[in-house]
């Protein structure tokens, strides 16, 4: 057993580090969601920010857009040209995806400075990609509402998680500490 542990020490370290970081960040985020809601930034600050920025981007593309708090659930209604097309919920704010990304990068750590800046740049890139995703999805739902299922459950998750996977691969191949054979 000891030989197996020594042989797979780096794999075990990766798994334990990933699980610990992911658990701590997820628990912290759940506390934030539980205690961070307010009427000013309904339903929570990050979801509200994504809704507002999505509205601004949609308007920059020539559409009339508005966001209003959903009366029956913790979300923001996104309305394009007076047509309710989508709701921006907590899952749309990219925080959960960023937590997954950060956990992986820390588990495959590199030099502190490089890791820090890669985490920062990657998180910003994921956030921006998510904003673009929400905007394109909303406009897509405005023009092609019958394509809702494929747009929301297949294409856009594939894009955002595909980008995260590419960021991980780039990190592992360029910056992380790993044993050279």
C-alpha cells in the first residue's frame, strides 16, 4: 500500500488539493449566497451585475433591453424589445465555473506569481465569455425561441466548459509544476 501511495503521490496530492480548494470555495460561495442577498442588488450582487452588463451589451447591439426582478423567484427577467426572453439566475453568473477553474489551477499549481496572474486572467476571461454567452443566448431566444433547448443545454455549455478545458490544458502544458521524465 505504501508503495502505491508513493508511486501515485502527485495524483493523490492533486485530488486532495482539488477537493479541498473546491469544497472551501463552494462552501464560501454558498455562504455568500445565503447572506449576500439584498434588495439593492437582487438576487445577489454577481447575478445582478451579470444581468445589468448583459442588458448593456444587448443595447449596444441595437436592441431595447430591460431587466426587472422576477416576482416569483430569485432571478432577473431579461426583456428584449418588450419580449421576456430569459431569466438570469445565480447559475448564470459564472461564479461556479470560476470556482471549478480556480480549484483545478491551484491543484496543478505553478510559481506563485504565475499562478496568481493566470487565475486572475482566466477568471476574467471566463466571466467575459459568460457575459457574451448570456447575450448571444438571449438574442438567440428572442429570434429563435423554439431552439431554446439546444441553445441553452448543449451549445452554450459546450462553449463555456470547452474554454475552461482549453485554459486548463494550456496551464498544465505551460506553467504548472510537474515531474519531467
